[in-house]
């Protein structure tokens, strides 16, 4: 069960980074002179959380959820920050 959770975590992290890239490209069209800071920041945070999610997934697969508790909490906080930045980028 821990390996399934680890695979789902890694897949979700990859999808989040992909969505961040799509938002970065789509929300600033060709006439855009500069991208707003929340749009750039959400991409940076999503990409920075990807290695953390990979490490969390690896630790979860090896040691289980209890062994990876701190990494999982850190990953959740990182993606919560990403979601807030994405909301700020799309609301403005």
C-alpha cells in the first residue's frame, strides 16, 4: 500500500508541475510585456517541490508513511503554497 501511495504522490507532483507550466505559458499571451510575479513564483515553487515530492515518494515506498511523515508534511506545505500562488496568478 505504501508503494501505491508513493506512486500516486509522484504522479500528482508531475501533474502539478505540468499544470504550473501550462498556466505559465497560457496566462501570459504574446502581447504580454512581463509576466506577473505570482505567475513566475508558482512555476518556481512547483518545480522546487518536485524533487521534494520524489524524495517523499521514495521514503514512503521504503519506510512507509510513518517514516516519511516530515517529508510528506513538507511536500504538502509546498504544494499548498503553490496552490495559493496559482490562485493569486489567475485572480489578478
